[in-house]
C-alpha cells in the first residue's frame, strides 16, 4: 500500500462487513482486515498482514465487527407535540371522525409545529436524533411537512440544518411542503400547491435549506396531476424529486417519480407492474417503510419478490413520525423489513447502507467500506451483522466513527 502520513489512522484487527456489492462473501465480509483513514476519508481497506507495523497512529479493534455507518433515508424527525393521547383514544374506540373533528391527526402536528419555537423543535428533534445516532446512524434524511406555510416550513428546515451543525452526523434535508393541504386551503388545494411551487419551494431552495423535494401522492394527499405539477416546477429549478407513493392505494406515483428521474419511491405497498418497470428503467430506489405498515396494521405488502427480480435497489428506513411510525430505531426497521416484508438480513443491511446512500444521492461516497468513501463506520461488540437485525433493542454498538473521528 502507499506511503502513510504520520496523521493517518489505522483501525486494525477488524472483521469488516464492507457492504461492497459483488464481493464473494455475504455482506462483503473480510476477516483480519484494517481500515486506513486519512482525514475524513477511507484511504484503503487492506488485509491485516499488509499494514505497516511501526505506524504510530493505530487502534486495535481486537477482532470486532466493523460496518459502514447506518443511513436512515426517510424520517420526519422535526415536529412539535406528540400524538400519544390520540392513539390511546383510538384504541379506546373513539372514531377517526371524532378525533379528526377535534383537530387530531396530521393537523394536530401541524398546529403544534407552527406553535413551537425553533428552540423547542430543536430540543425535541435532538433527543430523537440521539437515539438514532446511538444505534449507529451517521447519515439521515429529515423532511419538513408539518409547517405547510413558508414561515413554518423554513423553521423546520432551519432546525434540520442546525442539527447537522450541532452533531457528528450528515443530514439531508427534504422539502415536504406538499405533505397535506393545510386547513386554511381546504376549499382550494390547487391554490396551496401553487403557493408551494411558486413561492415556498423557490425561496427556500434559494436559501440552500434542502436537497430534494418530496410529496404525499395519495387519495388523502395530492393527486397525480398535482404531483406532476410540483415535479415540473422542481425540475425546472434543478431540484431532485422523490415521493411518498402507493402507500394506501395505487395512484401511479412511482412511475411518475421515475419519469422525473427521482431519487426514490417510498412506501410502495400498492406498486404495480407498470411502476416496477418504470423504476427498473430509471434506477429509482425503492424505500421500504415497515414501521408505518406495522403501526397502521396494513395488509398489502410491497412487491419485494418482483423488486428483487428486477434488481431494483431496496432501501429500508424508519419513517420516524408521530402519526404512523413513532419508532426512532433503525435496527427495529431492519427487523420489521425481514419479518414483515421478507427481506433477507443481508438485504436489510444493504437497505440501511449502500441503497440508502443511493436514495440520498450519496451512493458514490457513502454506505460502503471502500477506498475513497467517507470514513463513517461503526465498531460493534458483535460477531455477525445479522445480530443487529435479529435482536433489535440489544444494540451492541461499541464505537461510532464519523468522518474519521471517534465519538
Ligand atoms: N404518510 C404517512 O403515513 C404519514 N405521512 C405520509 O406522507 C402520516 C404523517 C402523520 O400522520 O403525521
Ligand atoms: Fe414518510
């Protein structure tokens, strides 16, 4: 290997699950290997026997398992209030209509978020982020979508960006102003959509507050035509798109996302053959969200077997949000993806590493232990990657390294 600098760090005596595709061993497992880190980047992945013996800056990992840092590519981490009481009401037999009439559901979170100061939103989101980071998450996506006006959407995105400043973590903020029609526009959803396309999206994009635009395309959200209008406006500004699509019904949203060269089609329980073909053709990532499927007690599973057959990359994410997936645990999401959707544990790992990276436009730099990739990795007190999937809640995390720095 090339000459080392004195400040390069060798993390030696590890068992690597590189998650590099096409390697002969499952998970890209490599026994007795070392990671060489220069600054924030992986300089090399080498057999233990090839590492220089006299290098001063080295850490002996004593045979521990090392994986790429985990990536949660779909979260709604920033919001005010919670919906625990509403959930309890529902289980006590109070009807959805009654709860809605009392201002419950997504509107309750919109009101609470609008009424929260940035400081409060930041404090709450920090606690949630802490739990994801403690499980080994080094990159995550955070959506807006509980503000639903220019000021409150900006506030949410500012908080997401602030979290990245305050923590050793990489955050990809997404604009989800088209999450729901706010109460004040109930009679005129198209006028709200015009506001999103013509004012909210361009102005917050100009401020550099987000990386991509998302939409809830559903019979209880925005129509396919409205979704296309949003995508046209986004693409005209050079903004990548993605979508919450085919979650509760088939609207053709996944094919539309693919047609606009979107990053990912998320949920996709009701994805049909046309949608699958479009995704395969355009390289759209399928983001599976088993937490929402579980919490809503859905029946229709995403077409995993066909996705697999078509070679469509499958990511797995928490969808952490107060209404449909109140689970800030990526290990639990991996477990659910296996138990409920039939992914293999290796597919679940790919889903929170290289495929999640791809869903965030970071596939060439994140989610694999490979020379040239960012030095984000996790050292586990575990022997095999299946353990974190098998037993969520045990969390054998030993050390979390972000951009070459142990924390
Ligand atoms: N799909 C969902 O299930 C959630 N949002 C979305 O686009 C619902 C979010 C909430 O109820 O707060
Ligand atoms: Fe979501």
